[in-house]
């Protein structure tokens, strides 16, 4: 069980890091888009897409973690 706790702790930190990066990039993307329109629109949308990727990756890792928890508790 000791190794399981270590893996779970690492996964939690990774998920929190991805969510934090996603929020920062989302806010940065919104600020970039609203400052100057055409040139920054592309950069802002790319940043928002990257933020969405972080959120999606965090969700998938969380789902995998839940499945591992169900498997180990059996």
C-alpha cells in the first residue's frame, strides 16, 4: 500500500499542476484577445486551446485514478 499512496500523491500533484496551468493560460488567453484584436486573436486562441488541453488531460488522469482506486479496493 505504500507504493499506492506515493503514486496517488504524485497523481494528485500532477492534476493540481495541470489545473493551475490551465487556469493561468485561460486568463492569459482572454487578456491577450481583449487587448489588441487581429494579431493577438490567433495567439490568444492558441493559448486557450492549450489551456483546454491541460483541463482535459487533468480530467483524464483523474478518471484513470478513480478506476485504479476502484480496482485496488476490490
